[in-house]
């Protein structure tokens, strides 16, 4: 459990996307469990869902799901971490602990994951209510890393193709000087990049969207590259934040480091234009459908805060025999 | 202009992300202009914005921005296409036509692009009001293609590394049989994949987030690969839709083809679990912050529909001299 240090955003960025299979559904997950808070990300590569919960929200939900629970959040949160984390990182079924997890896709597009475990001899229920994440989160956790990975891999392909051409030149020289192979099967064809790529694509493309893929196609090699790319991104971002404290925190939240070598307002970041000196132009016309706009800056979920914490709340029911955390 | 054929979603998917620079801001855009409708996508890789407009919304906005315009949407829409499309696909400044375009990032995170051109001798104004897109759109237009591209490039790296090892075996055989090079500079070092990758990453990673990138890093080679990948995806999807007409349209909207070789409910698609046979469990507990959930299914924007079309609307102002489309 992390309770201090870098913000959850950076910690999540540096985590791998772990393949999980819950109720027969393949997902990739990232999660962060703090001292009395957590964030969970899920994706099936068609949508990304998340849940952000703080102490008050956790306390409230725990109370609703476990009527007899009379403990403050700290007292049961470590149990929740212990049972939930393996469920969100295991590739095959439930882990060694007794927790059971199931997943339902709600009609409104949300994801509901129900967890049942045992705490102090009584059943302990939990639910993760994951809603579609802001699009900026998909950009920071998937789009930018994947684009960076593609660039790196593209560079490797170019370098390796260049190396092959050099190997061919060496081979050509041996051959022209009369060298022969002791084993004919060692002979290779001259490498021609364009032909290679065309043949590769002709074979690979038909399989691209039809093959069954482990981890939704995010395989081990790509995971490794993702880790390298996001580690670098988070490090750069840290450096950048130390240097540019005046930058808006809101803008930075889901961004990797701005280019350190770029001047302020360099065109790789979206910037407001210079004041318009054009003809008068109506500016009051605003698009009325802004439902999407709210997502980008969605604050940390803080539900049920008006409800008093269980530890402070007088129980209206007669207390049963005290069993650990449950009253 | 496309007026029939595949839906805008597929057409957009198959379009490249075009680099544009508006008001000094680097963006990638995709746009589709139909007969009297359009969709525009923008991204700076930190967010994706979109605007979807139909005939009624276009008519209404044109009316608000151009008070003297008295033409039905069809009469001026082709002009809008003519001037807007080059602005959304040009890499350098305004195109040959006289249109001026500027971009402002709104405080609420939206993007406002203002366009000014000349129609029938009078100024013609337009505005694109782009709001953050549903996260499913980022997944379909960026995440899945980029992941597929990464997989293909990773496969190429592996194949080329394998070819290099074979070249080395051939070279080794020549050398062991006493062959020598006529030019020493042709000699290459034996290729060792792990060492190569480590060296590559040591050099490439420090530059990854600091180098200035054209087209936000989505360079020509990657564009080409993107085109190949999404073309395949759209084709597969078409085939799939023909076969599985009973599938929910809503689910399909932003998806590429489901794996044709997978059984129904195969784990690469998110599916509801079997009915829970677990203990009674409160199901009425719903997370209250569902602001994000609305995005995934945001319908086509249809603002201002109650306002009558300009062609049917009696003008309360005395008519000026008729100049083309303007009354």
C-alpha cells in the first residue's frame, strides 16, 4: 500500500496493464490502493472505466453493503486491499484467498464488480462501480504510450533493416571473392525492405483482427516496452513539474512531461491563439451538448459524504455479539 | 463529399490523422463532410474533441452567425465544405482560398474554431464547437489501431532479428571457410538481440518525450501503418455486420470487427457474466457520480432544432439588395 509519494496518476501510469478474466470477460486493469483510498482502471480496449474512491466514500459504501459493520475505514480497508488486489491482477480465476469476484456490465455502460470475502468470521461485501473514464485518461494511459511505443518499434524496424542491408553487403563481398558455403541451407536471400514489408503485411493483416489474443493483444513484449515508455514519461513529468510550478495543475494532471527542450507554448501542446484581431464575430453561440466536456475534469469521486462515519454513528439496532470489526 | 455508403464512423476510421497547425497549435484532425452534415475530430494526444452536426444544427448556426443569410442549408453547405476542408487538412497556414481560421481553447476544455470566408460577395462566418469526445471514440480511432500497429511492428522486429541471426550464421560459415573481405569496412558485428535492444532503449528513451515531433509523433511511416490497420478493421467490421445483424447497433458503433473465428461471447469482448448464484447482495447501491457514463452513448448533436429553418422563416427585417444566398 502506498500512502504518500507521487500522486495516484503517476503511480497508475507506471503500472502495467494487467490481464484479468472476471466472469469470463477479458480485461486489462490497473489499480492503486492507498491508505484509505483507491483507484481502479479497467479496459476492454473498446472503453476505459474507472473508479476513484476516498475514505468517506469507502466508509459509506462499506456500511451500505455490510449493515453490521461498525468499524472505521482504516480497520477494514487493509482487508479490502488484501482481497481485491489479487482479484485485479490475477490471470486465472479467483486467487488463493477465499474472495469471489463477479462482473456485470450495466445497461448504462458502467461496470459493476462484486466482491465477497470473509472478515472476522462474517461475509464482507464490496462493489466496484466503474464508469467510463475521462477521455484524457485514455490519452495518458493508452494513446500516448502506445504512440511512443509505435515510434520506438518503427525506429527499431528501420535500424534492423539497415543492419540487414549491411550484412548483405558483407555477404556479397565474400561471394564475389569466391567464398562458398559449407552448408547450402545457410544461404539467405538478399533483404529488400519494401518487398519484406509488403509480404509481411500481406500475411499479418488478415490475421490482425481475427486471431485470439492473450491480454487483448497487449502481450509481454509490449508490456515491457510500455513499462519503459511510461517510466520515462513519469520521470520527465516529475522533472518538469519541479521546474514549472506555475503551470496549471489541472492541465498537468493527465499529461506526461511537456517537451523540456521546447519553448513555452511550443506547438506540441495545445495553446490559446493570440487575441483575434478579426471582424466582430458573435461569441455567444455555444454548442448546447456539452455532456462530454464534464468528463475531462471530473474530480475525485466523493459520494455519500453527508453520512456520518460508521464509527461515529449511533446504531439504532440492538447490538449483536461482537465479532471483530462487526458490531 | 460523401452522401451515402458506409457510416461516418467507418469513413472516419479509415481516414488518416492529418496534422494541422491552427493559431500556432499542433493538432491531428479527421473530418467527414456529408451532403448536409459533418463530423470533425481533433486531438493533441492529450484529449480528443469532436463535433457532429446535422442539417438542422448547421442551418441554425449559420443563421446565428450570418444574420443576413436566407438560404437553405444545401445552398451554402458546399461552400462551407470547400473552405473548411482545406483548413482541416493543411499543414501550413491558410490554404489558397481566402478562408481564415483561428482556434481558441475554452475555459471549460472545449475547442472553438472560427472560420471566416466570403460567399456571394459577403463575409460568411462559421464556428466549429468541439467538445471532448466519448472515450469509446478514443479507443476506436486511436487505442485499438495503435495497439495493433505496435503488435505488427513488434512482430517485424522479431522477424528482422531472426533474419539477422541467419545472416550471421551465413557470414560465420564463410569466415570459417577462410573467406576474407576485400574491404574491411564491410565487416559487421554479430547481432545479439538482447544487447541491441538494451542499447537502443538506452539511446532512444531519453529522447522520447523531449524531441520535437512532427505531426505529434504520428509520422508518415506510422500513418501508413495506421491506414493499413484501420482499413482491415473496417473491412472486417463490414463483413461482421453483414453476418451478425442481430448484434446491438449501440455496441457496435465504435467497435472494429469482433473476431470472426471466436465463438460468441469470446473473452476478447466484454460480456455479462452468468447469473449470480451468490448470497443476497444489495444491488440498489449505485455510485452517484455517473457524469462519465453519459459520454459513451452520446447521441449525434442536434441543437437548435426548434428553430425554423431559414428558408421557412419570415424575416422581420426589411430585405436588403439580394446578393446571392444572402437576403
